[in-house]
C-alpha cells in the first residue's frame, strides 16, 4: 500500500459521541499559571494552561474513528531548556505556545547516542543497541526486535510512511549519504525503519514506505508519518565546513533547523494532521504538538518518553503494545 493513498473512514456518529463523552469526562483545564516548570527545573513564561493527564485512563476510539493523520518529527540533541525562549528558535517557541507542550518528556531508555532512541519509538526497545553502529536490516537488531510498529500498521491495514531527508532512494541501504540538493547528510542511525530486518527484509514493503522526504505530500498524508530531517536541518550539526550553517552547537544551526520546520510544518497542520515535534536525546526534551482538538497554550506535565509515542499509535489503532509501550503513559494525539 502506498503511503497516503488509502482513504481513511470518517467518524461514525456513535464513535464520535463516545469519543466526545470520554474527552469531556477526563480532560480538565486549570487556570493559566505565571510560569510553567519543566521536570528539570526549567521554567517557561506565562500564558499557558495546565492539562494534567497522568492519572487518566483514556479509551481510544476504534481505528475507523481515528480520522486525522499523525506526523512525528524527530530533531536532534537538544534539551527543552536549549529551545524554549531561545531567540534562534522562534518557530519552535510559537509551535509550543500555540499548541500543547509536554514538560516531562524524555528518552525511553538512556543507553547510548541517537540510534537507540529511533529504535525505541518503532519497537519499544533499544533492541540491544548502545551505539550508532548499524547496517540496513541489521541482524542483531532483528534478533532483539523481530517486529515494529510499521509491521503492525501494515498488518492492520493502516497506511504509514517514514520520510528521510537527504536519503537518495527509497529503502536506501547505505549508512550515510551527503546530499548536495538538501545541503546536508542523511544518516541511517536516524532512520527508525530500515535497520529492522522485518522492514528492510521485505523489499516491496520497504521501497514503498521508507522514502526520501521529497515523496512527502502534506495534502495526501498516510495515517502515520515519521520525518527525520538531514543532519543539518535536524540541528544535530557537523564538524565539516562542507554544509551551510551546519556547525555543531552554533546559533546558525539552531536557526537553520527552526527555519526548516517553519517552512514545512504549517502545511501539515493545515492539512488536518496532528504534528508532534520532539528531540532524540538530551535530558528533559522539547516536545510539543499541534492539531485538531489540541488546546492552544496547554501544558501537560505527565511523564512521557519515546515509548509514549509508540503507545499512542498502537492504542489509536488497537495494536498490541511492544516492549516499553506496555507501561508508558500514552501521549495524547
């Protein structure tokens, strides 16, 4: 099934009524506070309302009631305190203040650099990985994690796409690629699909779902999309001078990633998607969402992790919880 080509069913009247009843029963909004405290002690300025959800037990509507697509965007290596209030990230600050911000969002397990985090959101585990060493269809990853949320969605008949900026071809099997068109490198270690034999080992599945970002169309979204910008646009950065405004830890790098999001995310939201933007690692992470039903300026202090995103997707479509998703708080989508 090609991403974005499957028509999702509209909300049935009964399903809508049940969903609204559940939402009304469990959601409360407290008055705006002067500051919003992050779990690491960082405080955000006024103008936000708290939406506590840790104690809630929310019933997820059946798959046919989940009409709005979900887009997950992973950026790189920045804590919430490095983004919130930073003059070089104006869009990310607007995105959180105009949507819902999660003030206690972290990695699923802090066991290494980037790769384990991307595996966590797809399989509920770091799959034995503690480094960025990886190959396409990695047998060691497959031994620890024989299936993924991508396989679950396929079996459930739900459309999905993993969109990798700077990746030269669908299901590319290389570890990296320096892309002159997008002015930055692709990295397999930031890909949450191709490292898994259950995806890469099925050439048809992989080639039709793990795609260069150029294939992404905000007007024709699959049910679930995952997006990873290139190494410069995701704010990871490089020590090489080959790429424009890509030096690690520079203000220019922060601005480049912020501009990349500002140029693309509004069309996703306008297309009806719920968009979640977060980072792979660095303590308490920036994590925020916008979309249908998200109250602007709301704050959720519930402890969430990468497993919470996986749990949310699985809960939405009635899929079995994988690994850490079994016990994670379900991120509201």
